[in-house]
């Protein structure tokens, strides 16, 4: 049985509490920490079966019975708490991104050297049944050598301008998941990025210094070309698709829906929209990534997504930003220190 | 080059004129006959490239240059003109049904004995690309032994009560195509029929002594069970599907649409309705059946649908009628003479 | 919080233990009873959070802290334990069928009179997301008046002959779920049943006195015609579909798959097979039916599936059996006492 | 009745002969010209109903009874024959591209000034039922303002190196159709092009100085971002899809297949591959573009695709070439004279 401490009781922290309490047989949430811990949250946690709550995450790090921590706090705390937790000998599951600053990620990489700590980054989409099946088809050679990789990733509604300002920009906030997906499906790192982006959804996003629509082309190290298209607003719901085209075929996936019911009438033949947003679409994936993390601890194996998998998408995001600003293709190597 | 005479310039006669003039390279329409031949029809025929028109179909039978006739006149004339044409040594393509009366069909069968005439019945759906592909999968053993055969056949709008009265009833007018389809896909004759039917679309159809909705179960000679569902009114268009389930798998087909465009919006994900009715859905099939008829003449081979293929669906229709009237399963053998 | 006792620790009993322990927040399994309770099962139950185990279900009925029982024991015990539990004042969730004998079900109906006990029958498919969506479309009038209802229900592999002998026959063992589905989608009872059935899958099933392939036609009280097709062996997996055709349109559902990945290669365009069998397809439905049962207790409302919903499919199954034996349409009223 | 002369009896010239002879009621092929006119071709043409053949296309231009010419000769002759035909007062349908050299196209534009000649360029895909439906959805505002336009265009097999050398390169030979499609769906011109391309299919193509795989990003004048992905070899057949994402929804189309039959077996659920190549996929589109050309002549209206629609995709192709060579985004304005 793995004892877990969860740092951060926001939306994603609570998702992990629920997953562990109901779906991960061999783990227990021993403590949930949040600086703004309310009585409601404490009561909810108790109800879910969490043993204790605290306002101070350092209590979790100090608890010798806790084996592993999940870092679900605000992005700027991910890397320092990662380092602290590693030094405290806790296995770490860290929400994405580790940091927007490559040097901060380097500090985590340093801390991991000579430690026996397991480290996993929270790119949940790799654990989605559809993307896993696409990946498996590629990995099993069913489509031959990958040549063109396409990822569509569109949110159902744009974030507010306040959020946009502190988000690090669309490429580091939203596309970062797609950068990870491209690496996952290609089976290698990106070499170069080119961005064509615009503000087409909400002028307030532009005023906040960001974009809301983009097509991003990538050259991968294995020679494949990848392309991501992003929008902050798809009126029909969360659109998350992938297609890998290769020398021996193509594999593609469409969106999950709440049912397969299709109505035929005088207007046409109508099926359901994609599931609304990430909480609807990826709930099972969130549980699965934690199961894999716990399993890596128990079996003393590599986690499926190590710290380098946390670094690369950030480099890709920074390169994308630079490509947009300088209106030219940017090599990832320009961003490596 | 095969010279063809077409008897009947109604809707289906004109479809065949068009097919032959534009799509059948090795046939020519030498004469088009219709007792109500108008100047407009004659002008249209000339325009299409038809050599001559007449009000008297006997002119066609008497013309030594005409090799084959297409009988597209009213149902009650199909069998007598068939017999006349056979005696005149013309190859015959006869629209379905040959007759509603089994004895009349027997007369055609008799006439064909000791003749060298090719005879083909107009069950056009066998030549539809979708049903052909279903049939091919079955014939090639891809689904093993057929066990359950399902045919859905629904018209987009009911006929008027006037038509219903002279139609011979839904089973002989509409379901007859589905009876043929069941034989085609099963690869054998039916042994027994049971009908559950009702008037759910239009009370006027009931007043005319007919039904408009039915589910018809059949036991086939090879042991498979077949089921047909019919409605005279599908608001979403002409619904023509088939499914064959067998010991090694299943093959099924859905409906053709005018395009594959799909719109995703806040209401759902909407594709096009099925093509509206038989003229839209089966235009290519009408041309193909004539091509096959002409080919059978040129190559002196069997037509794909002989006179016995005209008889069996009529027997099935008569059995269905009896089943409905007597509310019991009826053996086809009860109808055979 | 509702305290539950579960009677029967076989496959389905364990499914309910798991559902309640992990997904039903407001219920607890206080005791699990099974005459063949093993140490392994007891250990597993403890692990899941079940408070106690016993070999004697009467302990559950005698426990004043237990509010509700789930009867998951062998079919022949469903009705007597139902009656006992009702007399003990326990709310009852009873697996299908209540009994194959209508008189036994009548005893349960009698016991329920003048009691305040909630009674629910385990027709889990009503809680499947796909069938719920089909039902909702019908209930909301989206397809107008139902006219033709089609249910396809095919198992991936046939049961062994031993099981067949004690199963009550395919109509009461397997089709009973489809009879319930037809009532659910039609919104009314059946009036008449006609069966065309055969042994096409496994001769041993025929030797055991049963059939393995059937098409069953039903006339519903609202005038709609329903048709069920069954096979004990679909090589491509568990095939569970429904289609309702009505005056204003059609709603249909296909099968869930483990992913939406589709591979295009030189052989064709291939998606995944349906989920293998009921444990894969209906896991969420099993949890949902229990949630609804618990909710009906907590809110003191009607359960979604009362004892009469347990009776009707049994009558339909008995009528189907009679129809097959006597080779004629059988009215449900012939079976009512 | 419009009298047509066809210049060039190669593959596409013969496609147009067939279309006009069988499907375009109000046009006749009066003469077919080809410098390598063989007896076989002459016989075939006669059989199809073509009045005369010649080795010298100037006979066509000199024939006062011929109203319109179709230029289907080799690419380098398109612009000079266009100019000659315009001066001869013939309406012109010219296969794509008019020329690879912008100045040559300018000469055609000049020749058209002050003439009454109709001019149409052969971008046949605009007349495909699927792309027409996508375009119609956009044009009718069903998806709001277009924001992201995606075109997939992959050939089933690569051309031989000989062909590649004289083809003008993939962007002017193959992608040119996709550039037209992007303009068609966006409803405006492109502003900028960026290419990421590679040789992944056949090294011989690289040795011939060309690429075989590409992702091309475009900024359109209306602000939308477009992306084309190309491959010279899709093992599953001709892959021609489009998707337009906008402020109010998305419209997308998949590929036509030879039938809708789907086989379910132990391996999965398999439908047919896309139609093999352009002759299979676009046969109806080829006929429709000619019908529209003839109609524009008869009704004295604008052709659907004028000379400027011939110029723009060439500019886009040249910009793409430059982008690939200089590895940077290239503005279309850099290519305009």
C-alpha cells in the first residue's frame, strides 16, 4: 500500500483524491494540503476517506509514513516543491508543466540525480484509451514509419483574460499537451517548430498578449512532419483527435461522446457532440496515470513519463513562442542550454 | 450491337431509355412504344437518340431488326407481352413483378421452354453497389454460413390510396423487392413466411384494404432466418439496408447520401439523410441491370435473374398476404401449384 | 447512508460489491452472504471494505442495521428470498429473473402489498448510456410515435450444454433482457409474440432441448411492432443494438468499443470490435442501477423497475417458448393467470 | 447546342470526350486533335460519337462551327494555345495549370481583355459532391467565420522519377489542386505560405530534385489559417479530405468508397478503402465542370473558375517552392509582378 500526500486541493487535486479513493486499490491519500484549506474541502476530503488535511504542504514532506506526493499546486510552485520533495525522499507526481523556465526544470533534473525517487509528469492524455490505441498501432508497426502526425486540440470555451495573462501563453498552457502528444506518437523529440497563429476568438486574449488560434508545424528527429491545430473555442465541444500517417497505413481517432445514439429525421442524421471538456473526456485517463505512477513505485520500475518528458514540451512551447514572435522556423536546439 | 425495343414510356421506361442511350455502349434503342405516346415524349426520345416511336408495341415485336424488348408497361400486361415476345423470338427484360397470378407466370415459363430466348426480371437492387458488396462478402464465405438475414426497406412517402387499391397490396408491390433481396443474400428460396403488419402511417391505406407497416419473418431453405421490416413512410428518406450475420462474422450496409459532409455544431454532429427515393438511390443499378442483360445476349450466357427469380418473390408475397389474413405462419409450398 | 446486505458472492454479486464500495457514495456493504463463502472471497470482501461475511443469508435479514438487500443468489432462490426479505422489512434489489414460474412471482407481488418496501429488478441494460439515450429520444417525442422497434442481442460465445439445461431456455435466460428492452423502448407491454428459432450454433444446445438462434416478432399494446434477433455466438463480440423507428424519425445505437482508433491500410478501414461481453459492456450500467435503487430508498420514490417489470418479461419469455413449441403466434394474455 | 473541339487525346482529354458524349446533353464533340492521333484513338472517338479527328489542333481553331475548345494537351502548350484560341474567338476550357510561369499566364489574361470569350480552368475538385457540400456549408454561414481550414491530399502511388523531373515539382503538380481547394473553401486568396517538406516515400524523387511529403501552412487574406498535408503514397488509396472549422461550428468530409459494406469479424470492423485514384474519385466531377462550362457559354454568364483562379494557385505553388528552398515563410506578394 502506497501512502500518498496531495499538495493542492484545486480542481485537479480533487480529481486525484477521487481517483485514488475510488479506483486505485493499492494507494491511500494520507494527507491533503492547501494553503486555502476550507472547512468544506476538509469535510469533503474526510468523506472521500482522506486521513488528514493541512494548510502547510511541508507537513506532508515531513511525514515519514508518506511515500509519494502529488504536486497539484499553482504552476510557479511545481519546481521548488518538486526539489523539496525529492530531497525529502518522496516519489513525485508533478502536474504539467514542471515550470515555464528551463533553468527551474534543470534544478529538478539535478535534484533527481543520485536519488532513488520516482518522478512522473502529469501529461494525462497519454493514458486516454483512444490515444493509447493510436500510439499502440504506431508502436506495433501497424502503420510503418510515421511520416505525418496530426493533432487537433480545441477547447470548448476560451479562458478569461485574467487567466490568459498568467498562463504563460497558449503554447505553454494549452499546446504543451499537444507537444507531448506529438512526442508520444512520433516516439522522438522535435527538431524545429514553426507557428502560424492569430487572435480569432476573443480580442481580449489578444489584448492580454496572447493568441487563441494556431497551426503549428514541427519537424521531428525521425524525419516525420507533425502539425497541431489549436483553437480556444470549438462551439461543438472539446475536440481532441490524432492521426498518424505512415509508410504502411494510417491510424486515427475521433472524439468520445456521451452515447452512440444517432437520430435520423428530416434535418439529417445526427449523433452526439464530443464530451464537453477535459474533466468529461479524460476522467479515466487521470485515474490511469496515477495507477501507473503507483505501480512504478511498487514494482520499482521507470515511470511512464519522466522529468525529461516534462522538459521537452516546455522547450517546444518556448520555441513556438519564439517562432511566433520572430515569424520564422525555430530550432529546438536554440532553446536548449 | 443489340437493338432494343422498349414497351412503355412511363417513369421506368424512360429511365431505361436514358441508361441505354448514355451508358450502355453496345445497345441502341430502336423503338419506344406507348399507347399514350405524346408529341413531347416522341421529341424527348428523338433527342435521346431513339430511332423511332410508336403507339403499338406489336410493331416492336414485328421488327426483325430488334433483338430484345424491355417490358415496362403496366403490371397486368407483363406476362401476356412476355409470352408474345418470346414467341416472336425476342429476348425479354421484364419489369417486376411478372404477374401477381402464379398461373400467368407459369405461362411465361412454358413459353420459355424450348426457346432460345434470354429472360431477365427487373429486380434492380441486386445491381446496387452496396447490396452487391454484401452479397459478395456472403458468396465469398467471409461471414461463414448465413444465420440471420435482415433487410430494412422503408419508403420516404406513402403512395396514394388510388394506387394502393390496384397495387396488389404492399407485399406484392413493395416487399417483393425485399423478398428478392432475401433470396439473393441467402442464396436459396424461402420455406415459410410469417407476417406481423399494421396500418400506422395512413388510415386511407387501411381503408383501401392494405397495410403500411410490417415485420416479416422467413425461414429459408438453408436454415437461416430472415426478417424484413417495412414502412411506407420514413421521414428521413428512403431507408434501404441489409445485414447478414453468419458463423464467421457479419456484413452490413447503410444508405448512400448525396455527400459525406458532416457538420458539428452546438446541436450535434450531423450528416446527410439517405438519398430521397429509388430514382436517386438506384439510378446506377438500373443501368447496370440492363448492361448485364445486354451482355447475357451478346455472350449467350444466363441472365443474372431468370424467370424463376420472378416467380419466387411472388410466391413469397402471396404467402405473406395469406399469413397476414390468417394470422399464422404459411409455408411457401402451400402456394406452389 | 444506506446499509446493504448482498446475498450471493458469485460473479454478479461481486460486481455489485465493487460498484457500491467504489462508486456509490451513499451506501455501504455491511454484509456479504454466500453458502460457499471461501476464505479468499472473505479476504477480497474485507479488502473492498465490506464489514462482514457469512454463509447464512438469514443473518443479513436479521440484522436491524441493514436497510436493503441485493439478491444475487441462484435463480430458484430469488422469489423465496424476496418474500422473506420483504417480510423482514428490507428493501429488495433482485437479479433477473424473479422466477421462471409466474405463481412464484405472484407471491412476491402479494408480499409487497401493504408493505413499504422498495423493490427493484436487475434489468441492467436500461441503465446503459446508449440505451438510455435511445429511450430518452423516444420519451422526448423526438421520433414521434414508435412504429417499429428493433433489438439485436447476440452473445460472443454460447454457454455450455450443462448451463443450457438449467437455464430455463434461451428465451427466459437471454432474450428476457431483450423483452425488457422492448418494453422499455416501446413504453408499454407486449400483446403477442411469434418466434422463428433454430439450432445453428451448437448441436449440443439442441440436444439439451434449447435453441441458439432466433428472430422474435412482437405486437406491442401501443400498436408498434417489435423484433428481436438473437444468436448465442457472434464471433466479433457482444452485439447489443437497438433502433426505434417512428412517425417523426428514427433513433439507433451501435456498440461501444474499447477505443475509437481506426486503421486504414491496404486491407481496408478497420475499427475495433464491440466490447467482448456483458461485464465489459455494462459495468457502468451495473453501478448505475444500484445508485438508482439507493436513491429511491433515500428519497422514498418509486424504483425505476418494480416487480411488475419483473413479471412481464417472464410472461413474454413463456409466450415465446409456447410460440416456438406450437409454431404459432401466442398472446401474452394466454399466459396471464 | 455547343460544338466543342478537344485538343489532346491523352487520359484527361478522353475523360472529357466521354463526359460530353454521354452526360452533357447540350454539347457535341466536333473534333478531337492530337499530334500523335492513332487509328485506335480515331476509332474509339468515332465510336463515342466524335464527328472528326485531326493531328493539327489549328484545324479546330479554324473551324467556324466550333464554339469552344478544351485544352488538354501538355502543360507547356496550355498558355500559347489559350492565347491562340482566344484570338480565334473560341471559348476556352483549359486544364490546370495554365502555366508554371506567371508571365505566360499574364499573356492569357491580356488576351482575354476586350474579348467576349469564356475562360475556365480545370480545377475539377470544386465540382466533387463532397467538397461542394463542404463549400456550401461554409458559404451558407453554417460554420460562421472560417478560422482553420484543413486539406488532406495524398496520392495512392508516387509518380516515376521521369515524370517528377518535368512536373514542375510537387507544389505545382499536385499541391496546386489543394491550393485551389483552400481558396475555394476560404473564399479568398492566400497571403503567406510556409512549407515543411521531406523525401520520405522514394529517394528517387529526392534525386530528381523534388519532395514527396509536405505540410504547408497558409495565412489567408480573411485571417483564417489553412494547412495542407500531402504525401505521394498512401497505401490505403487516394485520400482527399477537407475540414473547415469556424466560429459557429465545423464541416468536414471523408472519402468516397466503392460501397458502404462493413464486415465485422474476429479481426475488427472493416469498411472499404477510399476509391483508388482521381479517375475513380472524380469522374462525376469531371463531367460536372464541363456541364458548368457549357452552361456558362449558353447562358452567357461567368464561368465558375476564371483565369484569375488559374493564376492564384500558381503563385501559391511558386511561393511554396521558395519557402521550401529558403526555409522561411514567403508572402504571395513577393511573387506577384
